[in-house]
């Protein structure tokens, strides 16, 4: 079972790294996913995250005083909770109490970073892992053996964090919004046929840009003449895109190429409900 581990900020990241390393020692068949170290070199960031969100059955969200208002954590939590009705969304409170939580994360059962609460979380993950569930007795022994190691590491992180109160590594609002927009588009493309379909979108964009360059750059002198004498090429009630004439080429070189590539691109965007504005209004 895949478990997506989400973080934002330096403290949250270091805690997430500890949990990622520790979790498989207790639940050996759990496969944690943690960014950015789990992204293969050369892989497009947004598509990789989209695929992992789509295939994860549980999400652990490391919430700290630094990132308690992080829109990124909210976005990833919502992505997992909407994917599967019985998916687990598990905020872990680092240096926080349940009373500190507000906003969308209040709809999920938060876990304090203390032994009994964390053990209950591990038990829930174990039960959700239907095909490889450990017996409770075995889980208890393994947890008791390895808990002190995780507790010591995380307590040390919290202490160092409180000593310096450094939030320089928080993702900027601008970067955050750009990442969310990029990921939203990637998820939309994935729902419409996966990232193989994205290659088709790239092809259509390339065709359109090439045709646009041909008309308004390479053929500009001829295009100017056609525009100046447009009554022969565009109907009185028409436009460049919808000329309203039987022969849209009519000795205007590459114009049919441009019009066809434009219409194919628009049709693809609308068919797959991609979040790209296609008109002025």
C-alpha cells in the first residue's frame, strides 16, 4: 500500500524524512512516498506528484507551527481524500495541539506526536493495508521496539527548530500557487487519458505555433497584402478565424494550416476540459 507523505517547511520536511525511513521498519509492506527525494532525476515534477497522489491510499501530513496555514498541505490532503472514499488522511501535529488546528484539516482525525496517538495511527494504516495486515500482537512488539528511535529523532528536530525559528525554506506564495495550478492541470490531463495524452496536446500546440509563425512572420509581407485587401479573403461579417468564405485559402498561403491547427487545438482543450482559457471573454 502506498502512503503519500506531505510536508512544507524545513521542520516539516525533516520530520517527514524520519517517518519515511521509519515506517517500513514497522509495516514492511507499506511503501512511503516522500518528495522531493523520491522523484527520479529528469521526471517532470507535477506529473510525478499527480501519479503518486492518484495511486496512494493514505496520506500523512506533517503539520508544524510553520506550515499550519499551508495551502499546499490542504491541496494534497484534499486530492487524496477525494480520490478514494475510504482513503486515510492523517495530519500529524508536530509541536501543536489539536486545538491549534483550523480550516480544512479539522475534518480529518489529527494525530499528536506522542506514543499512544501515533500507535493508533500505525494500527489504522495496518488495518487499511488489507492484503498484508500484521497481527495486532506482532504489530505491538514491532512498534514498541522501534518507537523510541523515531521519538528521539523527532524530538531533537522540534527542539532545534524552536531554538532558531527558521522558516526560510517555506515555499513562497507565488511558487505555491504556480505549483498548485501546474498540478491541477496535470491531474486534469491524467483524468482525460493520462500523460500520454499530454504528448498529443504538445503536438497540437507545436502545430499551431509553427503555423502562426508562418503567417505572421515568414509570410508577413504577403499577409499584409491580404489584410489590406481583406474583402477578397474575409466575408463582410466574418473574422480572421471565422472568415465566412468557401475557400479559406484563396491564394493566402498558409492560412488554412493556421486555421486548422487552431481549431484542432481548441477542440482538444474543450474535449478534455483542460484548464486553459481559449477566448477573450
